[in-house]
C-alpha cells in the first residue's frame, strides 16, 4: 500500500483540495501521537559554546560544507552545509502520488544552514561587512541551486530566539529550495500583477515613494534602499527592507545594492534589538520564483517580524493578524531609540 511505501520519506508535500495551498508533512521528523500531549514551555537554556553543534559541526559528522568564507587569519567566518535533519531530501525530480481526491508529491528539494562564526553575536550585533558577507552567501547559494531540475522556488529565512523557531541558539539562517511556489508569494505575485494592470505602476515602488516622501514610517534610508514599518503591519514593530530600484529577483542584485541592503538590514535588526530588548524574530527574503517564468511586476524585499504576540482564535480562524501598536508610532520609537 502507498502508506507503507511512504514510511522512509523525509517529507511529503500535500496540496489543499480547496485552496490549492501546499503543506509539508515532515515524516522524517515524525513524533508519536502521545509526544504532543502536555507540552510545557521549556525555559530557554544558555547553550555552552563548547557543546554547540554549529561551532563545531564536524563533530556531529555533518556533511561537507557547500560554501565557506574565511577571514584574513585563515579561520572560517561563515559556512554553509546541508541540514543534518532536512525537511526536504535531494533528488532530481519529485514523485507524485494520489489518494482518492487528494494529490501530493515527495518532499524533494534542498535544505541548507548558513552559519556565522560568532556564537554569541546575532546579526543585529555584527558589523556591516559581516552582514554583507551573509547576503553574499545567500546570493551565492541561491544562484547555485536555482537551476536544479527539482527547484522552482527558494526561501531564505532567519529565526532568532526559541519563540521564533530557533532550536539551536547559535546564529544561523536557512535556505530551502523546493518544487512548489509558496502560497504567500503566489498571493503577492497576483496582487502585484493586478495592481500593475490597474495603475501601470509597481505597487512596491508606489509604497516606497510614498514612505520616502512622508517619512512617517521610515526608520532608515540610503541611496538604494529604504526600511520602514509597513502601513498595514501584521505585527508590532514589523519592518520591511526594500530596494528602491525595481527588481523582481533577489539573485540579480549588484554589489552596491547588496551593500545598501546590508546597511539597512543591520540597522533595522539593531534598532529592534535595542527597542524590544533582544526579542525573538523572523526575517525572510521574498523574491520572484526561479521557475523559468517572468515576473516583471514583482519587487523583491526582506520582511522582519518580531515575535511580540501569539496567534489566538481570531487570527487562526480569519487569517487577519492583530498588531497592538500603530506602525507610525513604532517607527518613531525605533528612529529615536
């Protein structure tokens, strides 16, 4: 039976029959049903550097690095390696399966970890050149994976703090390359195209121009990039980092644009660190898919969401998020701290 065949899979991608959205069933990380009962919030323990899996990944028989940067002293400053416990498994093409009216496919793709050397310093505390190196690694790995046959979409994200999903305290980002497009990105692609058809303008460029003109929600701006708390913030102190030049694809940014983005990202993370006393947060890169299609109306950007509240019944049942501070007030606070 199909259930028996699926036992050794790392994961499955299953499609919602109503919405068309994809979900990941991580069979390789499966827990017993009783493991989900009475899960108490664990006190966050300070991880000793000598025991850190990311300070010395070779001790865990980690696979060979796919990328490593070194400093002037010959020490590694950043390294990228495959996730030892991936949500997706490398393969040429995913196998599809059906069950009655339902449809799914094997969880085929790539899952990598991007690690900075300093065990204690989060990205908010690194200098601009170190953050630039992280963006260099993001771009280099993206370009290397984007043309793989099983890859149509790549998500790069960073979890900081246990509440944000960081099970290992050592600062690190993750890259996931998969065969399906994120429903969230698909919604943004559709919205950007609809706005362009109505106005003949890029919706992100319009927002950038308004924010730069009014300055009410802007916390940082340089020649090529702006960071601001979006008008319709989903979370308190949410910040977007958006290039001023219209580009759908993150992987095509130039060296000077990367410098500008690294300055804006570092500034924004540091302001959030100071304002909220080092909160848990997630940030991620939203960019057009790498599926070979053209997305001229989209505009790549970075979204930073501090974990200032938990989703409850209203948010879960409606998909409408509640932010408890006006973004104008949040931006003013971040600017002045």
